[in-house]
C-alpha cells in the first residue's frame, strides 16, 4: 500500500515537472529592457525622419522652399492652433465622427458577417459583393452620398459605413472559416446550437480573424472620413482634420497642410496603440500564444 502511494506521488511529481517545463515562465521585463526594445526604436525612427526632413530644408533640396516647410514651421503652426484653443477641436471633430461611424459599422458588419459565413446562399450572393466593396476606394462614395443626403453629418457616416462594413464582415467570415470543425461538433454535442452555439463557440473561436477585420475596418473608417471631410468641406459641418488639410491647400499654406497630415497620422497611431494592439495581445494571450509579462 505504501509502495503504491509512493509510486503515485512520484508519477504526480513527474507530471508536475513536465507541466512546469511546458508552462512559460512569467518574468517581469526590466524597465531598461522595455525602454531599449520598445521605446528607443520608434523614438530613433522619428528622430531620423525629422533629421532627414530638416536636412532637405536646410540644403534646399526642393527648388521652391515654400513647398517643403521645416519641422519648426509646422510646430509653430500647431502650437499657435493650440494657444488659440483650436487644435483639440480639429482632432475631436474628426475622432468623434470616426468612432461613432466605426461603432455603427460594427453593429451592422458583425451580424452581416455571421450570416454570410453561416448561410451558403448568402455567401454565394453577397460574398463577391462584399469583396468588391472592400476594394472600392472609399472616396468614390462621397459624390453620391452628398447628392443623396446633402452636406451634413449623415453623409459622413454613410461614407464611413460603406467603407468599413465590408472589411468587418469579411474579417469575421475569414475568422469563422478558420474555426476547426471539431469545435463545432463539440459545441453541438454539448447543446450549443443556433444562437447559443454562435455566441459560445463560433465567435470566440473566430476572434483572431474578427479582430483583424475590426482593425482593418477602423482603418477604412478613418480613411473614408478623411476623404469625405476633404471633398465635402462645409462650414456648418465643423472643422475637422480633413477640412483643415483642405483649407491649407486652398491657402497654399504647406505648414498647415503638414500639420493636418501629421495630426491624421498621430490619431491613427494612437487608436492602434490604445485600442487594437491591446485587443490583439489579449486574444493571443488567451490562446497561449503570448506570454504575459
């Protein structure tokens, strides 16, 4: 009896040892390592771009200096807009439109993607159309949206939806297609069918493709909004980043143009770093593909 208990304990210790070998050791990354590997590279890249930019201006590589303002000139324009209390207004006008439009696209694209992925007839009917709409430049929707809806926020949201919904739906379709059939059979065996199976089995298993579709959908939302703001510039719509870019072009003010371009770029980077990168890490970590540090 004692020999049996000893053998069982030994086997348990052996299994525990094997589990320990397979389990990633969660060690907190030192601050200096994080600084060196994650902070220093982008800071170095930005510094290099600014140095090259300043060199092009200083050595007058561009024939007409007014076509390429210096980084300092762009900073002065942005700083002046900040002092006048206008800079945050530019950003908020566009970001609020973009986020609301993306949320509406999410509400439409998610059920549409599920239906197309699960119903063979709808896939045959709508699949090619969604792919075609995804490849269509969003700027093409601005003229008909203006004619149909007029120069108002509804037109802006319509352009965002037409640009983002196909990407979100196609991303979810791709994610559902990659769900192992074993998961679906196991779900049906446990009674997870219909909406219950979709919520508890299909959607969690399709998360990687779905998140990729959401990320691409946001990119299309932001690009569609900028196209709409540039083309359909109107005082009653408020001054967003797209309108700021168009105003700079009309005034031949390249410092203002570069200010708008940099703000558009910074908003896109910020949304990716604050929303989609953490979401992607969470999905990978929940599947054991990323070690939590």
